C-alpha cells in the first residue's frame, strides 16, 4: 500500500511540473517571462537539493 501511494505521489509530481511551467509561460510575456522562468527553475533546483538533504536528516535522525 505504501509503495502504491508513493508511486501515485510521484506521478502527480511529474504531472505538476510541466503544468506549472505552462502557467508561467502563459501568464508572463517578454522579459518578465525570462525572469519568471529563472525564478521557477531556481526554486525547483533549490527544492530538489533541500528535499534530499532534509530527507537524509529525517531518515538518519528521528526516523518515522
């Protein structure tokens, strides 16, 4: 059950990322689009790095 739930969560995340990028490109125009895409990419990269780090801290530290 846990593996199935995590799989569904991963598929949902994989579908949300392109949807968020489509919204950014549809809402912003010109040079604002470039800035918005830069911020979107920076937040995505930072979130990925922090998620891995905090996941390791939680698993090795207090556990579940």
